[in-house]
């Protein structure tokens, strides 16, 4: 009996000495950008994660010749949309309504015309923009079961402002399916988190200072936040832009005017339960400007936001919701707010 008890004690001690699972780091390229996924696990799930993300790519990438969105855009009558397409499309409709049309995935013709989409830039004229606006508006397209119905064949979809966030969600849910409790998924700067990092703390994530830097050679931080169980997405016009004739043209196109956005927000960072939602709202808030955007945040308990804005004197300042303030670890550039 004593020997059995001794064995049990040894087994308990050995169990107590077991080291926690290591943190795995997976990195690569997807959606034309980089990804970095960190999670605590004895098993490397990289193959499963990339397979799940590729399903999103084949659903929503306009650069894939046989993707669902490409077939929808070219009016393929045989295309049947899958669950990934439905999830993103339905969320797009929801957020378009919530932002009074500031978010709109039918903006593709305008984005292409300005040279930020999947086709070559056109020669911009007032007449061209006015003609293309006839094919923009979420009310002009609808989903009926697994089919997409367009009022006009010239209507095209561009989900670049939401599909990347959805890819983050799909990768995160893949990890959760495998029982992973601590992770950070980041694709092109959009993030979803759960649990703690290698130091046992909430995940620390930086928000970039909005410096015109398309090559990302002069990256600086404006703030650092602590995240656990939420997603963070940031939209800004300081990386994807071009200069023509001395004028800067940014990639965020106003769906209702047809022209690149001119608002006081230089960078919009949004916290939401899922990254798809955060991604779409971040883009919409760039269109709306700080006052209208913050009104939407304050009316929606599931959203928090951090805006880096420019005032009438051209000085940068931060505006953030009360809930966002609670997760700020540090304001790196501590100017008047």
C-alpha cells in the first residue's frame, strides 16, 4: 500500500513539474501582405491555418481568376456563393446601413478608376466619376440564398476593406477549434487576440503614427494598447496613396462622392469583438470624419475607437472613446489631446 502511495505522489509531482506548452510562431504572405500568428500549443497548426485562409482568398480575392468575387464581378451566371462569401457580404450590408453608406463594397468601379483596385487607373474626369457612381450603392446588389443579384452587370464588388479582417477571424477560429486558449493573429496590421502572451500579460499591440510612408521604412508608434479577447483594425491614408501633379490621392474612396476621402481623421483604429467588424468600421470612419464616427461608436457598446486627427492648424491630436482609453498602455507621442 505504501509503495502504491509513493508512486501516486511521484506521479503528482511529475505532473506538477510539467512545463507549459511553448508559443508557436507562424509567418508568411497572404492577401498581398504579411501575416504573423503567435499561439501557445504543443502542436504547430500552420498547415490548417493556411488552408483556412486560402478558402477566404478563393472566395474574396479579385486577383484570383476563379475566385467567387471575380466570377460575380464578371457576371458568371453559374456562380454559387459559399459560406465565407455570405459571411462577408451580409456583414457588409449590415455595416453599410449602420454607417449610412460610408461603407460600401460596390465601390469597386471607383476604386479601380482611381488606380487603387484590381484594374489600371483611368484618366479621371468629372463625367467619368458621375457615370461610375450610377453603379455604386449597396441597395443595387443583394444576396438571394447562394446567389448574388445585381441591378446592372457593370456593378462590381471590392471587399478589400473587410475581407482581410475576416481572414484574421477565420485563422483565429481555426486555432480555437483546436483548443488554443492564448493567441494573437495578425494579417497586414489587423489583429485578433485571446488570452495572454509569453510573459503572461494581455497582448501588446502598437498603433502606427500616420506618417506618409508607403515603403514602411520609417515606422513609428503613436500608442500601445493591451488586448485580450478582442480585435483591432486600423485604417489610414498614409501608406496606400500616390502623388500626381503635386496632389496626394489616397486609397479610401468616398462611395457617395466618388473622390478620395478628405476628412480630419488620419488614422482610425477600431476595437470590436471580431476583426471583420473592426476592419469595416475603421474604413467607414475614415470616410465619416471624427464627429460622425465617434457618434456611431458611442451608440454601439460593442465598439471602441482611437482616432489620430489633424486640426485646423495641421497639428495631430488623438481622440478616443472611454472604453478605448482603458486599454491604452502608453501614448508614445504625448501631444495635447
